[in-house]
């Protein structure tokens, strides 16, 4: 065997024995408290924060007691270690691998290890030997979102430099008004231009939620409150996010009753074991044609 052939085999062996990239996970937040709000923060809520705690014995060395999860950070940084010691992690900064849970966990660990006052600007590709959020976090602690009008939470007790201030101003200009509704988990009213919508992350897998909505649509009961029209759905992180257009003149809280009633109808439709009728199959096909996959 020639030297070139031996080197080729050695190179292949080295490549195959290296770290294995993390595989794609269709539902990366499954098993976390508040799975639907993780998805909402990731995809449809512009400015929000939530606090997480580590599981006993799983905090990275030097980590604070809690970490702040944010939708977006300045310059789309994955994470920031403030000079006060506070750790912020932005979950809309994009993917480094096929498993969003590993990417966010890696951002947390890198931020803890960073010098105070330093951002994490990039993430390496997550591998199979990296932690997932499900490994690090206290799964008994609630995941409670606080929705903000803008991104002033970036600043804290410190001052932004010119580039950071410009990023803050751009972010505030682009933030759409959003209100978390109380009648159902992870339902959000928002205003985009002159039109208003209710966007709702459903807790069941995509197939189950699509079939449930199809049953309601075929029965003529998919309207939200007084005239809220079902436009279609987003798909993200293994869950379905239906979108209703609602009266732009109505206050967000006026939709609570409609969301509550829809919540009950959806839960009833989800539990149905009857095969879909021809009309329901047609409604399902229509909904599938109006689904958009996010990221």
C-alpha cells in the first residue's frame, strides 16, 4: 500500500473520529416548562424576557443563580455577560446546528465563561457531546414571559456605546406592539401596520393541531370571537401557530372571551378520535396550503 493511500485512510479516520454534529430536532423545546412560550419568544414576540434557573448541580462553574432569556440582544448577539455578572441569552439570533435547544444551552455556557462586560458574538456548531436545555435547567421552575414595549432591557444599569445605541434605536423602531393574552397559554395580540392579529402557539404536535383546526373550520366554528378570521398558520419548532385577523379598532383585552371560547373548542377537537370527514379533509388541505414554516 502506497504512502498516499495510507494518508488518505488516516485522514478519513481522523474525520470520522471527531465530534459528531448534533442531529436535527424537530421539537427542540419539548419537555421544558412553557414549551409554547419558548417557541413564542423564538418566533413571534419581538421584545420579551424570562428568567430560568439551573437544575441542582448543573450550573456551569461561576454561573449566577439565574439567567435571563431574551428575544433579541444588541447586534443579534447570542449572549452577553454583563459587567454586573448578569447573563442574558438572545434566542432569536439564529441556529448554529439542527438542535435549537443545544444552541441556546451552548450560548448560556459560553456567556458564563466570558469575561464580564463581554458578548458572545458567534456560536460554534453544536455537537452530540454538548448539553441541551433539558439537561441544564430546573424543569420544575415556571417559564414566565414578560413582554416589553421596546428593548430598553438591553441597557440595564450600564450605557451602550454608539453602535449599541444605534442597534437599540433600530430594534425599537421595528418592534411591533404585542400583548400577551390571559385566556390561553401563549396567545398574543399584535398590531402590524393598520391590521391586528391574534397569533397563538398551540401545545400539540403539528399534525394534531392541524386536524383539530380543520374540524373547527369545516364546522364553521374557526372564527375567533366576533369575526376574527383564521388566515393560516406558521409552523415552528414542531408546533403550529394559527393566525387570526381581528378588529383593528378593538382593544387587545376585548379578545379574551373569544380566545377562551376557542381554547375550549380546540381542546374538544383535539380529543376527537373520529376519522376526518370529506369536508374536514378538504379544510385540512386548505390549511396545509396556508402554512408557512419559520426558520
